[in-house]
């Protein structure tokens, strides 16, 4: 069965993302989260599947700032950046986020960033961290080349498959 803290973290991540529905099954237990009209609905089914529990939580956001706003801003930034480099974009490799989470350029707030524009990277060079549910996942370049552009800001929420960096391959 799921711990209360795990459920809270999952609810926060789904609430902060543009995901409309999330389903997770493990050892016969099933969790399903669905957003509609600013409310995250949670359905937990225990192994025996005799009882289902539904809990509704109002989204803890001010009315003037709807939940999707940070994601829309992130999409606007990532959509505008490739247009600026549209001519050379076809030859550039995109390093994308392998998961939904928070993007960090450095291992700690007082440390220098892993990479900057103009830095040379190899396929095993760590370029950033994506934090999801208190797990810090190091993201490698997976290509040899030069960082041409950083498409997201430090501390920004990122989606699965969202481009993070543009790399000019060697």
C-alpha cells in the first residue's frame, strides 16, 4: 500500500504539471489521479479491491494564477527558442527531459552550473539534474558536441520529452 507522504508528493507533481490523468499500479494496488476544474481527484484501490476511496482536494493556488500557467510559460519559452534557431535547428541535437520534474543546472545552489553555452560535452557529460519526488536524476548529454543553447531556466518545471539543451554534434 502507498504511504501518505508518497501520495502527497504524487498529488503535488500531478497538480504542478499539465498532466490531466495519472495511473500507477504496483503489487495489485492502484492509484489514479485526474484533474478537472482545478480539483485533483484521487482514487486508491487496495489489493483486495473491496473498497475504493475517493478524496477530493481543492488546488491550493490563488484564483488569479491557474495551475497550468507555469507549464504554459515553459512551453512558450521552448517553442520560441527553436523558432529563433529554425535554420540551423535541423542539424542540432536536442537533449530532452526523460521525466516530469524540476530542472536544475547545478548540483547545489552555490555550485557552478554543469554546462554553459559554448561548453564541449561528451556522451557521458552530466548536463543537468531533473528532480522528481525528492530523487535527483543526473542527465547525460548522450552525444559529443558543443552546447549551443539552454532552453529552460534553473528551477523550472519540465515535462517528459521537453527539450532542455541544443547541442551542435561534432
